[in-house]
């Protein structure tokens, strides 16, 4: 039997209070509702039913928090089908959120009864490669980024469909971003803003020491980034949530995921969003 999940930031008293309120409202509607297991220590008992998103992804989720909460949740989902997410903003940053607390609660019945439009946001499938094999797989809503430590630089090779785009680029790193991620780290590094509905990826060098500009590639492309040289191991970040150290010869393979993030929308959404 399917159920509606609830996930929230755990560092906010307001968010936890809202979890309890939403849980009870959904119960009163006759809904099978369960909180994500990471919330249990913050709910003071109460006999809450729960699920573990690492093992079970429901078809619908009420998400309470901000952009960081959404990114953390999608990192836990990984490269699996996304639930339809009803995002309620509690916090300072909510670029992907259109509902505040009052609106989010008011729209709960619409969410339960599926009176919404789904916005599908392309994600980037990231396969971490070590010793010629795939070490682990992630899915990024915004970007995958190789970042040099401190004041050091790294030298990378970037290929698209097996052809070198940047054969030997030195700098602070490289970002591979989705259209939704075009307004995040990539933008701060000089990348373009894309229509969020496009099937495309952006390759953005970060502070290169030689002439290099961002490149937009097809959503059908395969992007491969390989570490050639570094005086200290750089980090690979996935949406700022997951990171791993890279050694010489390591890297990642990026493609558009078959599983976009699905957000419930109740009004007209802009496909090109300027973050200021």
C-alpha cells in the first residue's frame, strides 16, 4: 500500500512543529502518512509511523524546509524515481519553493487529491570512477563539482562523447550542472542561465589559469571529467551534500538522469528564473 511521506530539516523548531501538524492533518484526511526515519529523534515519541528513504521511496512526499533540505532529500533518493514533492518553505533560502507555511498547509488536500501540475527538473547522474571502474552513483539536482583544496589548483581533462573539450585545464576546478543548477554554483563561476525545461548540461571551469569559457552540451551527451594532476587531493561535491576525495586518474562520468525531480506546482511557474 502506498503512503505519503514527510521529510523536514531537523535544525528548526518551526519545521519540526510543522511536521507534527502536517502529520495530524493528513491522518485526519484518512491518509496513510509516515515520517522519514531521521525525524524520529526530534518528535518526542508519539507513535509515528515511519519509512527509511534509503530503502523505500514513496510516490509522494511533503517536504518542509528550504533548498538545502530538498537537496539532502534528493541525495538520499539517489538515481531512483523521485516522488512528487510538495515543498513548504521554512527557512531563508527557498529558490525551488513557491509555498510558504500557510499556503503549503492550505494546499495539502489538493496535494492528496492530486490537484496540481508536476514540474520535472532534470537531474545529473554522476558515476564516480576509480581505477577504470564505477565506484558509486549519485544524482545531482544542481551540479557535480571538482574543487581544489585551499589555494591549490588542479589539472583536469574534460571530454564530451569521448572528444576532449578541455584537454588540460588548470584552475580551481570544474562544474557540470543541470539546467536547474545553472542558477547555483555554476552561475557564480560565470556560467549561463538556462531554461529549466531544457535537456542540457553546462560545463563550467572554475577560475581557470588559461582561457576557458563555459560550454553547454546536449542532454544526450556523456561528459567525463578526469583528474590529471593535483598537489593535494581535490574533492568531488554532489549538490554540496556528498563529497569524496579524488586521486590521480579518478574522475566522474555525467549524463542526464532518467529520473527527474518532480515538484508539485499550484500556480504558473517560470521556466527561466533569475536568482535575484
